[in-house]
C-alpha cells in the first residue's frame, strides 16, 4: 500500500471535477485505488507517502481508436477524403507489416509515443498479419501498459497484399486470444475493418467468433458520406449502416466500439443506445480527412456511450489531451452550425469522455474512486502556472498549451511506467 500526495483532479460524473488540493490517493498492492483524502486517515499514517509537491495528479488518458500500423504516415497525406486516402496511402503502408522486422521497428515507436503523451490504455487496430499483431501485444505487455489489439479482417475491396481469407482472420484472431491469455492488461478484440472491406462471409464469421468467445468488437461507422452510400449498395437489406453490423452479431451483442459516427441519424442512434454501442469520437481525424462533425451532445443526451480516439494516422497525433481540445472546439462548431440549440460540451464533460467514459471499456479505469485501477499522470505545469491559477484552470491550460514535456510520472494499474525501449 502506498499514498501519493499532489493536487488531485478527476471526474466521477461528467458535470464537474472532483478537486483535492494537496490531497492523497491511497493505492493498494493490487494497483487499485483505496480512496482519496484531503488529509491522510490515521490508519494509513505508517504507509509510504510519495509527495509530488505542487504538481497535478489526474487519471491517465484512454485512446479508444488508434491504428498502430499507420505510425509512419503520421502528419502526412491529408489531402484526400477517406476512401482515396485508404487506397493511396494507408493500405500500401499497412501491407509492409508482413515483414516482422519492419513491424517491430514501427510498433516499438508506436508504444513509446502512446506512453510519451500519457495514454496508458488503448483499443488498437493492428493489420491482417498474425505475427506482427502478437508482437504488438507483447510490446504493450513489456511496457506495462494496457489495451486491446485487433487482427484486422478484410477480404473485399482491398489490395491483394492486404487481404486475408475468412479462415485466416478467424485463426489469426484466435491466435491473438491465446497469445494474450496470460498477459494481465492486454487482450484481443474482434476487428472487421469496416463493411466495405468485409464480405458477408467475413462479417458472419467474425460475428460468430465474437459471440462464441464473448470477445469485444471494434470497427468504423458512418465516418464519411461516400462510405455510407457505398455501404447502402453493398448491404441493401440493412436499414442503416449500423444495422449491417447488427445483422452479423457485431453491434453490441458483445461490448462494441464504433469509431466516428459523424452521420449517425436517429435510427442508428437508437440501435446504438439499445445495444450500448460506444461512439468513439475522433475529432482530429474528422478534421484532417474532412469527414464531418459527430453529434456528441446528441449521443450523450440519448444515453449512447461516448469515448475519445486519436485515430492515428488520420488523426495527426497521439495526444488525447489534444483530442479533448478538438472535442471542445468541434462541439462549439456543431453548436454554431446547429443554430445554437444543443449546448456545446464543457471541459469536465470532455475530460470525463477521455478518462472515466473511455476507461470503462477496460473495466474500472479512468477515475480515482475506490476500486478503480490507479492509471495516473503527474503533471509539472510550473512553466504554465506562472501566476497561481486555480487547479481547474491549471488543467485547462495544460490541455490547451501543454504537451509531454510537463508529464513527470505515468502509472498503469498502480505501477510506474518508464519509457518503453524504442
Ligand atoms: N475506415 C476503414 N479503415 C479506416 C482507417 O484506417 N482509418 C479511418 N479513419 N477510417 C477507416
Ligand atoms: Fe480508424
């Protein structure tokens, strides 16, 4: 057992921050939070206290949608919309992960950069390649970080060098399930790339796999208008894009993440609500590919779960703090475009999306309430806090102005995580 002392902030509810100035978080030997306190209760007087002085202590970031094999394309190739972008830049890069040496070189950097920007858990798309996907899981484990890794299924409208058969996708996913069975914080997730990349046979098999083994699912949904039109042609029996996944058992029958949801209309939203399907908001990606602005307030009002994702490399960076910043800005643009009807998001709501809401996909993660995993960041914002701002403003300044230079310590499940070897 151990206590950490600092300026603590977290969001038990979206509406407001819980702030304890110079407070204590007591963490058990299992890495879970026992409690937060303004002064240390007498029963803990003998335990070790690590004092972080005037620094901020907050839950770590969760990235619920990121493509590890797009690492090399970060910050380039944003001159096209989704479908030509995939064919021109993304598929050729992902095909390189057949080469395990190349995969290791890039995946080490990927894990390092997640760590660097304060993301301790992530839901990750790998590629069709089983060996490289298992290696990615190993690298997360080696780092001490958590997450889910998906071997991607794609068997139509995909280049020959980046296609797998239904059997290969199923076998590869099962290999990843076995491979991660003994890894405490890392697991496998069923990953059909998106409807245009998957035949009905692929979707059927992956739906059976998810339901048979009770595995979670991740994919893309209603990101771009050309994509949505294409799905209507490919799946004419489905009443909407989300219904196409539902018909194959891939829409909330097991815990499900759907990235983007920029053009989700009422019927799809209702399906998501009923089936508890997460809308993973990726605002930096949606700006870069000119995709659209997701109706996050509408999802939240309706009770659809929402999380945040970097969507690297359509998203141009790993920082979920940057994604929070864009979430707030995009929400204001949506508010303007919608005639000022639905309120824009508050700082605490956007922070809650990145921490407790996204973290809930991994279990009790993303808060400092009792029983939650101690996934945490320590921020030395003394360069930004030159005039004694109140704690919430210090966080706000860090979100808008800070980067990895202010992050002094990172914890995942109670363990301090040092820089992963590149
Ligand atoms: N839809 C299918 N694949 C992808 C991808 O790699 N990135 C994004 N942003 N959307 C997709
Ligand atoms: Fe994506």
